[in-house]
């Protein structure tokens, strides 16, 4: 009897353990916790049932099955370099980076087998179509245009997959090495040409400014010379007027004027180039005036000593011949340079 009790208790204990394990398994399969920014697709008996949202979710054990979680965040995928032929038959290697986000977990699960591989292949084919219509120079300078076309085509194609393509960037465009060498030579020649043009323009501007400055300086110098000559002429005119007024105010006699005239004669010969100078005809008149001034006292005394007596009057002197209209003929006389 004790053996029967022992066997029954053991069986009961085993059943309790089995039930406990079953309950634990059921709870484990029924309770699912979905992390933030992820989504889980639930299938009931092999058919889509619902999409689990982040948080605690309850499933029907052994009936509902949840597929692997799908990341709902924006993903960045860098694809390996792809050889692309341009319009001018040059093979370039292009690296692309795609930014996409899963917006519908159900469509990403059932509409496409591998959405990541599909995005990569679609990017490659679209890139070849877009770049194939451009030459190398356009491909290198039209990255924004290529990015926009790629994004539009990929967004339209992946919309039914529950994927939204946000951006497509060309990370690198590598032409062949021979083309790179040619491009470097062309760029170097272009930089040299621009440097020569800038140097020539600088030289031109410098010459223009220098000529403008010289012209302004010449104008200012000419204006200064003109004003100086005007002022000098005005000063000379005032000096002449003052001297003329002083002469007339002093009322000089002919002797003083003749003496001043003789003092001014040597100034005619001033200068290294003056070898000969002409004696004016008025010189004889001046000499007559001077001789008359110096000899007038002696003539008066002689006339008194030799004056005729009244008894013997002197015969009248014959009339003097008229003086010629012109003064003596000028003669050339050399004087040492002053």
C-alpha cells in the first residue's frame, strides 16, 4: 500500500511539473515585447494577422507566429563601387550611398523577398541609366541632378515595397587614371592661364593709374606754372608802374637819364652766347649830353677869356647844317662777357 501511494505521488508530481512547464512555455509564446522603432508581423495559422507595435503584446500560443522584427529607423547603406559607362564611352567607378526607411512592415515582408538587395540592384541599374546619358564632364559637375533623378526613380519603385528613399548620394566618381592625368594637366593649364590674365590685368590697371597720375600731375604743374607766370607778370607790372611813377615824380634831367642809359648798356651783352652786340643810335645823343654836362663850365670860362671886344665884333657864324634824321650807323663792338 505504501508503494502505491509513493507511485501516485510521483506521478502527480510529474504531472504538476509537466503542467508548470507547459504553462511557462505558453506564457513565453503568448507574451511578446517589441522594442521601440521596430515592428513585428504576426501570422495566424500561416496567414497575416496583424503588425505588433512597440511595447507588450499578447499572442495566441501555438496559433500565432511572429516573424523577425523589422527596423523602422532610417538606414544608411553604402554600396560597393559600380562600373558605369558614360555617353563618351568612358568607364567610371561610382560609389553610392542610399538613405531609406521602412514605412510599412507588412509590405516590406510580403511584397519583396530581400528589400535591401532589391534597393542595391535598383540603385545600380538606375545609376547606369542616368549616367549613361551624360558625358564625363557633366557627370562630374552634375551630382545634384544625378542624386535627384536617382531619388525620384528609387522612391517610385520602392513605394509599393513599403520603403521610402530619402536621399541618394554619389560618394565618389573615379575616372580612369589616364583621364585623371589629362584632367590634372588641363586644370593646371587653366590655372596658369587665369594667373597670366590676372597678371596682365594688374599690369594694365597699374599702367592706367600711373598714366592718370602723371596726367593729373602735369595738369596741376601747368596750372601752377600758369598761376606763377600770372602772378610774376602782375608783380613786374606793378614794379614797372612804381618805377615809372617814381621817375616822373622825381622829374630827372637829361644828364641823369644819359648816365643811367650808359649803365644799362653792359647788360645787353650778358650771357655766354652774346659775342657781338649793336650800339644803338641814341648812344651819340647820350654821349653829347654827358660831354655837355662835363664841359659846360670850362666852355663858359674860355668864352669869358676869349670874348671879343665891342670894337671888333666877331663875324657871324655860318648856320649849322641840319642834323640827319637817323642817328649814327650802328657799329659792332666786342666786349668781354659780363
